C-alpha cells in the first residue's frame, strides 16, 4: 500500500561456478573487486 514500508530481499539465482570455463580469471578478479567495493560501501 502507498506509504507502507516494505523490505525486498534479492537472492542470487546462480554463481560464477555454474558457468564453468566461460568464467575467465579476469572476470573472477573483477567480481572479487566489485564485491570488496560493495562491502566497503556497506561498512562506511
């Protein structure tokens, strides 16, 4: 309803390992960097 607060939970539906060899080491490094940045922002 308008004005009511709600909480939305977003869950991952897959992981990088689900894509096998298509996930390159560069992609893994980029993902790790992004995860670290998000964690830093959440802790700030």
